[in-house]
């Protein structure tokens, strides 16, 4: 396995869990310091937080513990990553909008928002690459199965 493939798989597997942890830490900081900063990554009306949480941990589990030669696990991981790609794109678009609004208002949150936007972009790209690898290997594995069938009557 190449180093770039290992880094890509690690980012795709842990990216969603890191986003959830980042959001929970921000919620905890704002509740203990009484800061009126209610802008979170998961705070958008398009994607429910619980769905993203379940999909992220399922994807982490499947990517970490599934056998690489198991065609069903690879297909399910590819299918799951398609949902996560959609969610990551929605989060990225929402965060890009928030970053542009922070830039217009010249807020001090622009730096953190920009870093988060860059992370979301890399997470989105790594999910796309992993989905392509998982789904294309499933197709090529099914096509490579060949041989003669003997039927005796």
C-alpha cells in the first residue's frame, strides 16, 4: 500500500469522526464560557447530526475492520461513502458560505472558518477517491471471475 493511499484512507475514515469531535468541543466551550457563538458545522437544516454521526462511525468501522478481499464489504463501504460524500459536500458548501460572510463582516472567526473549510475540502476529496476505489474494485472483481461451467445431465 502506498503512503498516499494510506493517508487518504486514514483521512476518509477519521474525517467524519474528527468533525463530530470538533463540533462537540465547540459546543462544550460555548456552554461553559457562555459565548454567544452558535455557528457550528453540524448546525444546518439539511443534514441531521445523528445521521452523519452514525454514518461516520459505520464507515470508520467498515474501513478499519473489513477484509480488503470481501466484495460485499467493499461494495457497502462504497455505497456508504456516497452518502458521506453528499453530506461532506453540504457541510463544505455551508462552511464556504459562512467563511464568505465572516470575510464580509471582518470577523476574527475567519481564520478558524478557513481552516475548517480547507479540511472539509480535503475530506470531501478523500471520500471521493475512496468511493471510486471501493466501487471500481467491486466491479472489476466481479468481471474477473471467469471459467467454464460443466453441466452434466
